[in-house]
């Protein structure tokens, strides 16, 4: 277990000092699960909505003190301004609306993950998935706006799809993209419904139900707009 403690520990005493706050650290408004990286291979991720900027910045600072990577999802650049005061190497990703810190030593990224989206409006969720998978050590291929309304656009990418080890298919509206993709490839497909669509799409519920009811085997489904969950699952499969 000591071998998995953050590399900053140079002696047994240093390592024990780091373990002193395990399995979690009490902040009053939050309990940080520092054992998450040991159990799951990636630190606890901060879900931004519902938290104040100061709470997010404090949690991020404490996570960064013991981990090489930090990820905050679904936040504005105003939150980033507060986080950056604590963590000067934090980076803001405007499309997925996420903050990341990556202090890990550069290493070869695992190939095998491809992220596709039905439309351009689905890209923010797709990018959240891609960013998550990349932080977890993967090289991610992307192909956006290849929805079933013009299925020839998808078929043009079929050779790349068949080379992937796992595919994340992000779609709103009726959510048919994952079923079509799964019928063409022999690898797991992670379906991500988005809240994109007209009234009867019910803010993603229609796409979610379509994906859950797919007749194509080999599809797993995450919740509406949950790009993070899809990227995490894809990274575990690819690992």
C-alpha cells in the first residue's frame, strides 16, 4: 500500500503522515475520500453544481495536496478564477465546462477509446467524456456530428470505429446513435443521452429510454449529460 502513496513521500514517516488522514479528510462541509485513488485508480472528482466557488476551491486544493490529478466538472469560468488563486497550474476547459490539474509524469497514453456525438450541440458532454478519459491516461479519438439523420457521415468513420476497443456515443433528440453504432462494431458501446432536443425529448429522457431499450447487445448506458461517467467507464474498460 505504501508504494501507492503519492510520490512526494520520501521516507516511511512521510508516507505515514500522508496516510494519517485516510480514509477521508474532514473539512466540515465535505469529507474528501483520499482512498479513492487507491481503490479505483483515480482520485475523487468534484461535481460543481450545488457547491460554492470557495467550497470547490478548498476541496480542489486539498485533493491536489495528495494527488497528481484533479478534475472539477460542470462549472463556469467564474469558479475557475477562484480555484486558480489556490492552484496556479489549474486549467479551464470551456467546452465541457471543467477544471483540471495534471501533475503526473508524462507517459505513453493507452489507445483504444473513441468518442462520437450525434450533433454539434452534444459536443460539450462528449468533451467531458473525452477529457475524463484523457486524464485517466488514454489517447482519445473524436468524431463529432455523425448522427443518424445523415448516417453516411457515420459510415465514413467505420474503419476507425472498428479499430477502437470501446466507443462512447453521445446523442440527444431520439438517441438512436448508440444502437446504430453497436450494430456495426464488435466492442462495448457506452451510450450517453444528452438533454439536447425539442419539447418531446423531455430534456434527455426520450434519448435515455431509447438507449435503455436498445435491441443491440453490448451497450451500457449512463445518465443524462453524464459525460464524466462515460469517460470513466471507458477508461476502466480500456485499462
